[in-house]
């Protein structure tokens, strides 16, 4: 059996560019590879990868494997698992990192079961044990109420990593690295799933994940009308509107606005939580925010434990006055 | 076409229990059952039952629920029956305890092989306790069938299944041939309530109980013995809890004062 060597990052691209999370994975992977004194490898899979392979080197990779095929235009479990199984068996890295994304959370478990290994999903921290040299993954469990540190001796050691949990390296255009195309034969007959269409539900304005100010509403907002007031405030702050789970599950707002364990992870400068009680599963998605502000009528609400400033009172009275004063201050 | 469906459901600590009641025993790295808060069927799994019931409503079929554990509370694990599922199979034995995604998926897959005929398997996107989201994909891989994860809508059309799979900026419509495994996300919508008739019918139904030997697995392959990952430490993150509450006579005044406070702190 081949020796397991190197730290590999499974990279994702959009329109020929690495995703932000991929640069974060490369930053984390570089640190792990340096600690193990091994190479940082990256694998990119798609129809056309454009400048992304070179970019992976700029962000820290020593060697980038590319797999390009028209059958890989869109992510499909069967085709991508086949490609990754072949690549991992040929290259045999000792660590494989993926992003906790729509792709990563589907690909990692299925690939792991095919390879006979056990991944740690949704890690916030990754470290090498100085004695055993094994990868230790710290991940939220019990809806964010607790964290667990896992280790697995089966190789390759696999982990998926949460967005914004790691920092990318400063891009260095002078870095040198190798790009190695690999060919994987795909049998279309073995791809049992077919993507009929991809429906974008983007809301207008600033993307929630990129916004420096987020105004989020919870169950206490009571219906879709209340969210119009949150939108007004978000506009004044040049930010975006988000929500905890109940407003999404009740269709007051689109599912894509959901912040939390099963939604988006946001880390803005300012996070204004309006009528959000602060369940652990919601806090999983916003606790990385620099400043959390809470408006809630229940003084005992869990959100106040995370907040820097808070108002205890009915949001219907507090919010219009708050928004008006913010507008006045920003205008002046 | 009537569909033969299997839904995997897990009994978990109630994730809606107040966060203050959540306690860990650091010596054993386990979570303590909070007093007065009974366990529940993992909510994502309840929504998986709902997805199966919607298909049964539209074209008929049979739903078998599969639950793994030990000392399972009958009132809890029978809930899918009271919602409208037809049969309940319990993999119940102390050797099933303490498993990870590997040993759990393996035992469930072997039980599904024993059940034999099926068109669709449903699981929740992740269990509300360990939140790993691996067991569904693992079962599909062991059985060698296609899987679609994180589904918010599932419809059966002409012997195939059409699924809306949630992605970051929207959703993808994906079609898959049968048999297949689907994992269900909360965006599917709330699971239906049990009806009185359903509760009475469920009370009369006896679950089928299988031991490891019934599904042809060795104790070394399941539960704690079959793990491929090791839990080193379980802990609660420390929250600072230094919130400054803006005091005022009315909420409106507090709101205005909050804006000034944010300005002073250079946050706006």
C-alpha cells in the first residue's frame, strides 16, 4: 500500500475563481502541512477551471491536481465521488480537507464511506497532535450547545471546515508550484442523478454573507410585514437582512436568509438580533460576529448572553425609534 | 405507483430544551439528560417522516420506520406511527449504544437489507445531537444506491423521484432513479401533528424488535465497538455574558439611546 503523504484541500470554484472558503482551507492546510513537514496539495474538479489552479498556488498550494471533464459541469454525487475516490487512491494524501458547503457536506460522507474512513464534519479548529501526529478536529455538536474534539486513525484523515473559521494566507504572486492535470474515466450510465435546473433565490442588494451589518429577525417578528421594518433598517446601515429558523420555516422570508447551524454562517461587524431568543442552533451561525446587539422583550433570553448591547422591550416600539435615530446620526 | 418507503428515525435529547438545562459530564464525555425534558424523535427525522407521508398521501404506499438504540421510550419512538407511518422496527440492544456514524449506518443498512423491498429510504439531514450528517450517505453507499442530501421537496414522478436540493443561493432540481436515499432538511416545512386516531392506532401496534444476530452483524461491527472515530473531549464553550442593557423609561427611548450608544462605540 502506498504511503500516505501530504495535506490535500478539495477546492471549489465559481466562474473560474476559487471560493473564499477554498482560500481559507488552503491557509489552514498550509499550517498543517508545515507542522507535518509535508506538501500542501489541492485538487480542483469541474468542467473548466480557468485561472483557479494558479490561484491555488498563490494562496499556498505546492501542487494542484486538476480534473476537467464536461460531465463534471455541475456537482453530482456519483460522478464527483468517483473522481475523488480515484484521485485519493492514486495520490494517497494523509489528510483531506473539504469545505462545509452544499458540495462538501454531500461529498465528504459518501467518499469517506467508500474509502472506509471517518470524517469530522463542520470543524471550527484543526490541529496536529504533537505526539501522535494525528489530526484533531473540533466541531460543534448538540445544536451548538457543546463542542467535541474527534480523532480518527483511518487514513486519509478527513475533515470538513466551516466558513470563516480559518484565515487565508496573503496571496503571494511569486509563489511557485506545480499544476498536474489528471484524467478520470467517467461512465455516464453510472451517474444515477440528473440535475434538471438550478434555481437562484438571490435577494437584491448586499449578499448576507458579505454584509458588514446584518439585521436579523426571529419568531417574535410575527410575520412577513415585520421584516419590511428590518429591511428599512438594513438599508440605512447598508447591510443585509437575515433570519433565524422559524421565519424561514414559516415562509415569512426566503430560506436563503436563514442564519444558523442549518443555514448561513455570518461574521459581520454589527449583528442586530431583533426578537430572536438566541437558540444554540441560531448562535452557531452568528456568534462569530464582532458585535451582537439584541432587542428582545424577554430579559432572560439567551441572546443577551452573547450580546454587547441590549434593549429589553417590545421590538415594535424600540425598533422604529432606533432606526430613526440611526438615520439621523448617519445623516449628521 | 404505490411506494415502499423506509424512514430512519433517531431518539435524541430534545434540542428545544432550554440552553441553561444543557449539562455535560466531563468524566464520561457524555451529555446528561436534563430533568423533566423527555427525549424526542430528532426533528429532521420527523420531517423525513413527513416527506414520506406526503408521497403516501399522493400515491399510496407503505412506510416502515427504523430506529436504533437501547432502552428506547415507546411513547417517543412510536410518534411516527401516530403521524401515519405503518410499521416500526427497533434495533434495540445494549451493543447498539455508543456508536458513531460508521457503526450506526452499518447496522441500519443491514436492517434495511433484511427488510428487503424498498423504493425510497428517507433520513433527516443530520441528527439533532451529533449534527454530523453522515449516516444517510453512509447507508446509501453501503447499499450501493444513489443518494440526494438536504432535500426540501420530494415528489415521485413516473417511477423516478424529483427532489429540490437546498444549495447556498437557492436550490437545485435533481431527478434520481429508484431505489434511492434522500435526506430531508427543515425547509421541507413542519411535520404534521399526530391525530387522535393515529395515536390510538399507534398504541395498539407492537414494534418489531431486532437484535444484532437478527440482522446478521457481529457485536464488534456495531455500537461503540464498531466506531472509526474517537471522541477525545466534549465541552461547553464559555460565553462571556457581558451585555450592557440600555435603560430607559420606554422601549422607544431605549431604542433611540441604543443608536447613540452604537455611535459612541463607533459601531455605526
